[in-house]
């Protein structure tokens, strides 16, 4: 009886100890699971936050890059050098005299008087203002670099771009000092002359567009986003 009583007592203590151990292990396990879940949740939040940061940073850099590329693309290759701009003094160039937010773009042949390297602005003179000008005298403008396109050298046909048929260009309308959008019918090199054969927009006669000849040195690339 004493041996059985001792056995039962020890067995009871063992069961209590085992139960307590299991409970402790269970609490540790549950606590560990909670820590793992919390760590996983924090990691997901951190990853998501970093992803949004990277995405925002990438979009911001892309916007800056696109803006820079857009600003540069408005200038012809020969106009991206300040010294080249300064060398245009006394030369005739194509100039947009209307502001960027105007309903339409107006381009004229003007003479460069001065180029300011600090402000990056041209001072130009419209030597032959049209009949619709408020003043019958010559007019001066201060224009940014993006408003100026130099003409090819009149004595060097090789300096002109070879625009293919169907290409849209900006060209001086015959008998005027104004430039308008036109479509190339035939290039000056294929015709083996110094003239382009062009069809100007909104130049209909009897329901068709007449083909007009324009000297190669009065034809320049059509600016991006041109409005007419």
C-alpha cells in the first residue's frame, strides 16, 4: 500500500509537471508564432513602402528625363551650342514670334541682331512686317532659343537636310517672309536643282493643292507640336 501510494503520488507530480511543461511550451510556441506573424507583416509593409518609394523615385526621374529630353528636342542640333547661336548674328533665321500658349504658331523670316548667352535669348528684327502689322516699321523681338531655327547656308546645298517625299516641313511661302507647314512632293537633290517641290497646307486652288517651288535654304524641319 505504501509503495502504491508513493507511486501514485509521484505519478501525479509527473502529470502535473508534464502538464505545466506543455502549457509553457504552448505559450512559447504561440508567442513565437505571434512574433513571426508580426515580423512578416512588418516586412510586407516595409517591402510595399520601399516599392512605392522606388516607383515614385523612378517616375520622378523619368519625368525629369522626359522634360529635359523634350526641352532639348525643341532645338535643332546646331542650336544646342551657345557659340553657334552667337555666330548667327547678322543671319536670317526662322523665328516663332507668338508665345507658346498662343492658339496658333506664327513663323517669320527675321534677322538676328544679338544673342545673350546669359539669358539665352535672341534679339531679332522683322525687316518686312506684313500689311496687317500695327506698325508699318520694322519690329524687334526677344525670343528664347527654342523659337529659332537657322536656315541652311544658301551657298551650300549639302548643308540642307534631304527631306523625303511625304515629309512635313516648315517652309517660306513664295513671295512672303512667312513660314507655313508644307508637304514635300520632291526633294531638291532628286530634282537636281536647288528647289524643293512642296504642297502647302490650306493653299487650295480649285479644290486642289498647287505644287510650289521653294529654295532649299528656305525649308526647315517642322517643329514638334506645330499649330497652324
